[in-house]
């Protein structure tokens, strides 16, 4: 069974550091990625400086992917999936893109891909100088799963807190990182390796991320499992894994900041990994939920 290709959207204000983050993703993921970049202008300048060992670049120029280039955007994604068959796709949008429209396009019009996350890069220095947020910025923030408050070395700690408070007015559920040069561990952004359960990450005084896993040879009841993962605690930022159901079917399970995606997949076993902050508070309750899904016999 062919899995949907995971897709990450990188959004943010002009000059906030989106291309810097993209380079970190390309250097740190260890997978073959396709990169789709869009510039608000006639020439895609940034795409000329992005290179990687396992990277294929598709350029769009001359407009915004969520407006005049909507059709071209969808066609480009389909061509990437069909011809390149990457492990994942990263879309760096123009600073004036309306991210909620792009999310709609990916979810409703591109069944070939799965939205793996929306990352918003905020320029803390500009946010302090110009705190007013326009319509486009608000739509980008609302759609974000992750917010990087970037360039914190250019402002005071108090100003960073003010920027975060302002952003949280439009998105309370996103995971926040404070960064310089978008120096975030990319494992926290672009999916999870189910086999890699150790993620001891702490950034600039933020609480450390933790992870734990659940694995069983038992089959799970599908309806009970879907209920169990529908409302995971807020401490859980991300989860991923494979599930084998008692009715003979299986799935690939993905979760990011409240959004759940369950995709049919011929899983050979059940193995899940969870990542978040303060997981010791909720670990046993989550494991109890999952154990309650186990059944003794498969149909």
C-alpha cells in the first residue's frame, strides 16, 4: 500500500528566517526531500541558494501559491509525488501567503499528500518594532502547529515574552520555540522516526521535550483506538506509529498539536511513539487508554 507523502508548510513574515529554517530541515532530516518554494515576484531568488544531497527543487515564481498560482501549486505537488517520489515535501511560502487557504488546498484537493505540520517563523525584532498584526499574519498564525520566535538575540527577554503573549492571542495550541537562526531540532518539526524514542531536547531555557513508546503484539479494537487518540492531553505535541486492528486492517497514525490523521496501512505490528513536554504527568493515563484497546483475538 502506497502511503501519502508527508508535507510541511513553512510560513512567516518577510525576512523572518523561513529560508534559514528550510536549510536546517534539509541538513538535518536525513531523508530525500522535495522543496517547493514560492516568491512574491518574478524571480525565485531564494531557491537558487538552497541545495542538499537528497533534495529536488521545484520553483514557482510570479505570484502567491494560495492566490494566482493555486492551480499551478496543486499541479506542482502532484508532479513531485509522481515523478520524484520523495520521502517528504517542504513548501516554503511567500510572506504574504494566506496559510489557511493552503491548508485547505492540501487537505481537500491533494489526496496524494498528508499535511505533516505548519510552521510559522516570527521575527521577534520586527514584532517588537511593529506589534500590529495584519490579516495575513493572523491567518498564518491561526493555521500554525509550531511557532518559532526567531532572532531572540536581538531583543530582551521581556520583549520575547511580549511577542509570545501577542501571538498566543491568535493561537493557544501551537508549540512555541525561541530561536536564533531557527536553531530548532528538526526532529520536532518533520515527523518522527518510530524507532528513535530518545529525544532529549531543551532550547533556550524552555522545558525539555520527552518521549515514550507503546508497543504490543495484541490486536487493537479500531473504534476504541480512534476514541483513545481523539483528545490526547495538551502535554502531547506529536505522536506517530503503526497500529494493527482486530478486524484485519491496519493504519499509520499521525498526531500533531490536536490534529489527528489515521491512514490505512498494512501494519505488521502496533508501535507508537509520543513526544511532548511534562509527559510524566500523562504517560500512564495514555498507556492505560491504549491497553484498553487491546483484544485477545483478531477476526
